[in-house]
C-alpha cells in the first residue's frame, strides 16, 4: 500500500515553500552593515546607562544577524521577556528587545542591591525594575540615533511582558516575518554571559536608513553651496582688486593726503545688554534651597518607614545651596523669621555667571 499525503500535509508543505519566498528581506548587505553601525553606537550608550544602574561593567556587543525563524527555538530553550519599542517621531515603526528572564532577574536584583541569585519566579517588583532599566537604555539609544539621522527621535513608553511563544511575541508588537534579527553578546562582569536580540521591522530599518541618506545629501549640498559662495567671493575680490589697481595708476599723480580719523568708541554692546535685561526685570523666577542629597537603592527606598533617618551629603553647619530656576547662584545659612524658615545669603557667584 502506498502512503498518501493528507490535504493538510500538502497545504503545510506548500505554505512552507511560499513562506520562505515571501519572507526574504529586501535589505542589501550594505544596508545591514549601515544599520549595525548605527545601532552599535546606540548599544554602547545603553550599556553605559545599565553600568551606572547596577554598578557593574556592562558590555553589549554585536555578534551576528539571524533569521526570524530562529526565534521559535530560542523561546523554547529559555523563558524570555520582550520589550516593545514604538518609535513615534523622527523614525516610525516598531522593534522588540528580547532577553532571557533569568538575566532580567539578575539585573533587577543588582539594581536593588541583592547579590545572591534565586530560583523563584520573576516578581512584579523585579519586572518593574527591569522595565525602568530598559526604558532608560532605550531613551539614551534614541538620543544617539537622533544625532545620527539629524532629527529628534521619540519613543512611546516601553512595554515589557513575559513571552513564551512566537504568537505572544507577535501580539505584543505589530511585527511579521520580515524582521531583521540582530544578536548581541551581553556581558556583566563575571555575573552574566548571555545574549539579547533586537528585532526590527524591515520598514523601520528602511525608514532609518532613508533619514541617514537624506542628512548626508543635505550636508553635501551645503558643502557645495559653500564652495560656490567662496568661488564667487574670490572672483568678486579679484575684479575689485583689478579695478582698484587701474584707478591707482590713473590717479598716481593726484594723491590727496588726509589725517587719520577714528570713530568715537561707545560701550554700545554693554548698554544693549543692560537694556535687554531691563525688559525682563519683572519676570518671576522660582527660588529654591537645597539642603542636601543622598543616593539610595530601590531596596532601601522600599524599606522607608516613619522614623527612618536619611543622611545627606552636607556637613552640619555647611552653607546650603540657593538655586534660581534650578541654576546654582549662591550659598547661605538657614535662619528663622517669626514662624517661617528663611535663608541668609553668605556667598554669591559673579553677576556675569548669574545672567
């Protein structure tokens, strides 16, 4: 008896073949290299932010490009978290940052000052901590991309969720099979040796590269315009010099000598500055007094209770800072006026620095 394929099996085979054809990315190797180059700069800044948050040396380094089809096996091997990144200004589109749940737990613990590892499930507190860390990393990455494309880049608040399947991943963000999957080595001192994956839709990559090309073309145009202007100015000066020399030859025997006269010197610049300041003399400004500052981990903050004492970075009796609209202008000491606190200025910075 000859085994025959069912209709479902035939459809599956045909569907698989057509899928491989349809999901080919239209990005050239040059486009991929340019994208990696831009994102490398962003990842360097992101790793610096994370280093500051956990007080550990962090390295996020490009490793390779993978197919979207590999994501399914990645999710089967380890539990993952996925952060949706929606670019709403400068460049538009969605991407996903995919990282292991175990790595997220370790990062969150380091943020909260917890050194030991735990086999417990990811808690809501840990999820909130890692979401905040990723949010800051995405923020500084967007600023880096902004400097590359020459436009402000803004993103919606990132959304992080636990992901077990490709279907859940695709429900989180508006993505499809046409994604550029970039793998980065993720190293944290001797604590974490892992990988993170960045998924970018083809349309988002193309949009970003178009912005880069547009900015480069604008630079070339400005350089060409500047060269044309310099060329025209050179010709004008040359013609003027020729005309002047001709006049000097014709008037060589008719020289009229006069004493040198200088214009009176007036402090007009300083006067204008004073007049400008006079126009805004009545504008109200906020004056604040900063008694001191302190840095605490999330764990310490969660342990705050009535009676908790927080030690500040100021010594007893040390002058406190006086700020106007958030800018440091003077130092002073606390006094009591009737029933209110006041401040007596003891030191003030130069007037020019305050303006």
